[in-house]
C-alpha cells in the first residue's frame, strides 16, 4: 500500500471511528442481538487486508468459543460449516454477513445489551492480533 492510500484509509477510519491497526481494516462490525435464552449468536464485519492474509482465530471474554462459519444453501436447506482459516486476498473486502461468512459466538457468558459494544480479539496470520469493539444490534 502506498503512503498516500494508507493516509486516506487512516483518516477515513478516524472520521468514521472504525478501528484500524496493522494491515487489516475492519469495518461495520456488529453482533446480533438474540433473546437472552439463546447462548449463542453471530458477529459480522467487513475485513480488508492490504496484503494476502488469513483470519485464524477470534476470542472474546463474553464467549467460551468463537468459530468462523460459512452458511450455505444446499437443496433448499441452509446449513453452516466451520472454516478453520478465512482467506483475505490482497485488497479485497471479505464480508461477514448473514447467510454467508460469520463469526459464531458460542457459550455466551453474559446477556448482551443492545447498543453496548464488546471487545473481540481477532488474530491474523500476518497482521497479528487486533482488538475491536463490536456493538450489539437488533437486526
Ligand atoms: Cu454459524
């Protein structure tokens, strides 16, 4: 990435208050509000890396386990499977969104409050670890 484009990304991220660190831009992160009886939910975000990278793990104090999942429609039935490492091609925005890639947040340890944000630590193969605040939204 050139110095100029990095500066543009940085200023855009400050203006929009998106967290940025290392070489991966995280945008539009949100956590789905579900009824308190559910002990799992999903988190979504857009990831753009300025070099070839992979998301390898995610953790948060609010959950026992967070996995990368991919939802797929097969013969009219929606199913999901774990993706061990999510590839981030250079410069391409990978969208984690409903009915597609998502972070499966399992074993919730607290009741999520709409509008509150909870820290998630994302670990990338090259960019290393970054912690972002993920706000709860009621879709
Ligand atoms: Cu899932």
